[in-house]
């Protein structure tokens, strides 16, 4: 086993060094913007999405078929069609929701490529004096085989 003598290892003064933040190595969309990824069998929201809605426990998901928009609004657990978003403060990472029927409907109504995945950034909006997240999938990034490309109106 290698065991260098202590006298041969130079002591280094850290003056002038700065620690490089690990956030510099995270893709920008994961750092700054709420993000939603759509797959053929599931939909995922990044940590910024959960933070943007203050880690609310239940949400209402609404789809605008014409504009290819997905709206996420915090609601009470007793609201009809509420969906569990976060299970308390412990779940602070991303959120993945399996639902092939929901994804099938989105892919069909939005005329998406069933072989591809899509990622859209979200923005905060106000709906009836409530904060909500709006994702615009008309300008979503589309990818297959680990490659990204900007989705265009002509496919």
C-alpha cells in the first residue's frame, strides 16, 4: 500500500481559493425554473415546482387542449379531483406521478410524438387570487434517446 512520508507532502495555504458551488453543475432548468417533464406513462415535476407552490399537499391539475397548457393549482384535500402533490415536508425532491391514461390523453389531444418525452418550464400565475403554476407545452423541449431539441410548430 502506498504510504508517502509526511515530510514529502507539501502543506498548501488555501488563501485565494474559493469553493465552487455544486449548483454550477446542475442544468439551468433544474436550478432556476419550475419544470415539468412528460413521459408516455408518467409526469414529473422538479423541486423548484414543489417550492414554487410552497410544498402544498394537494393540487388540481387542469389542461388547456388548444394552447397545450398544464395548470397546477393548490387545493384542499377535500376538493373534488384533488391530487396528492407532496406528503408533508419530508418529500422535498422531485415529484413523479404514474398515470398512463392521463399521459395517453395528453399525447393524443396535444398531438405529441408517442416515442418522445417533453419538458416545459413553468411560471407562477394568479388564478382567482390563488397562486398557480402554468406549464406551456407548446414550446416544450422534446427528446428521445437522451437528445434534446426545441419543439417546433411543424413537428
